[in-house]
C-alpha cells in the first residue's frame, strides 16, 4: 500500500513569490499541495498549511501587517486554533507574528541590507512536530533571503519556544539571541526566516530543508488518517 | 476631519534606519545624536466630533497602523476637543 499523500494548503498573497517552490518541495516530499488564494474565506480540506515567502502587499506599513487581514488568514487562524499544523516561512513568519499567532515581531535587518546566502542553524532541544526528523543540536544549512528578519522577542519568551537559532557568528540580521525560528506555546505553529523549501535537493546545495518540510508532511499525514 | 498619526520606534528598540541617518548627518558635519526614524500617516476621518475621531484613529493604530511591541503613536487632529 502506498502512503497517503496528505493535502497541504499553500497560501498565495499578492506579492508571494515562494509559493511555487513550497508547492514543488511538498510534492517532492510526498504531499499534495493546494494553492489557496488570499481572498478565499475558507480553506479547502487540508491537513496542514504553509504561509510562503515573498512580499505580501509589497511589505507596506510593516512586513506582514496587511496580509493578516486577508480573508484566508482568518481561516488559517481558525485552523491553527483547532491544532492544525501551520508553517510560516520568511514573509509567512512575519505574517504569523503580525497576526498574533506567534510571539514577537520581525524588524528590518540591523545592517539595513538584504541578505541572501546559506546560513547554519542549530536545532534547539525542544521536541516539536517540525523538528521530529532532526536531532537536538543538529546543524542544518538552509538559505535566508530577506530584508526584515531581525526577530524581536517579547520579554519573557520561554526558551522552549525557540526552535532554531543561527549558529554562533552566523546571525545574518541582528535577531535577538540568534533566534531563527519560534513556535507557539501549543506547538502547532512554527515560523522561521530561513527557506527550507529552497533546500530540498542536494543538487542545489543543501537538502537539510527537507527535514523540516518532511516532518510537516508526516504530521499532515497523521492528521489525515485521524480525520478519515 | 484631518488626522495625522505619528508612529515612532519605542525607546530602547534598535532603530537601524535612525542610526544610518545619524551617521549620514554626522558625515555632513551636523553634530546630531539619537536620530530615530518613524512614519507619518495622514488620514481623512469621517466622524461627528474630535473625540469620536480620536477614538476611531486609536482603534486604527492599535489594530494596524502601529505594532505595540515596537512602536508608539501620537494622534493629531485638526480642531479642538
């Protein structure tokens, strides 16, 4: 029996530009991605959601500030509050912070320069569904490409909610405590600045991003069986 | 009614734009310090009076125009309260 291909929604905002790569990567990792236009008031039947990278609404006002009022985002919020797995990558991370689904906020890089390069990340010890295929302390090489990636943590952010940090000396944006990825207290919503969807094929450099995306596919598959 | 919203980075928040502006001004020979860069939003608000307009604009600031984690805001309205 072949494994079920779980359906994963990939949101598309005006200005998203990594939706195609995210869909490609999810397909390569055994899922069936479904693009969801921002104006849709409801999600199709999906078992996980990805908010991809890009520049939704031109990053006007603040990155992610306008996207959070998109009808589809209300549906994503509902999905997240019911425990559905949600992954926000780069602009998706910014949107989740602005929407209050994740703590903190992303600000312009301390250097004021756009950064685009591979970075080394360290997987923190917290066990999460998104890092279920990683070892604690494992180093992942995944590219970043952003202008607004300086994560500002709220006071008292529990260490257990920090899932990924830039390796020592690798912080590309001035982020607080080298934070590269954070998860909500419930453990089903993760946001990260690096782009795992650009690192799923060693032909293009690193395949480390597939560890995170495949874990999301695992969680979606489990959910799809539970739902059936 | 005309409303003007001033949004500023909160004190203590790193403001790389302000730092860059300050460096550039110093290079031009202006002995300035502590430059901060915010933004201005001008609006036309449909409200019966100034108090109502202020309440409306405060709601706009809290929900969209400013992020309370990192920004403070001030509202100026034409006319008196």
